[in-house]
């Protein structure tokens, strides 16, 4: 399981962005990313597996936004009821 910074950096490298950062250097050291001498980066097979394992399941991608919207509607309704 990757932490937030490493997950975002690995996704950025997979999308073609290879900005030097401490997270990128850690990913190179752990073998999830290969860095060429010219500075180009590629995600290794282990890095692709880590990306797949780090992807949230479908229910998380659906439930969390819906719960957030419901909570927001509840708060707004509560404030309107309190004010009126």
C-alpha cells in the first residue's frame, strides 16, 4: 500500500510526468519506477501492480461522493431550518 504522495507520484509517472521529487527518488529506489540517465521515467511491472492494488474499489468511488453530497444537503437543510 502506497501513501498519498507516492501514489500520486506513481500515477504522474504513469501519465508521463517525471518531475524530480523525494517521492520519485523513493519509487526509483524501491524499483517501482526506472529512471534513465536522460531523466525519463517509466513505471516498472512492480509499479503497475502497485497502481492496480492501490486503486480504490468501485463501491468506494461511488459511496464516498454520495455520502458527501448527502451530508452537505443535511447541513444546509439544518442551517435553513435553524435560521427560519
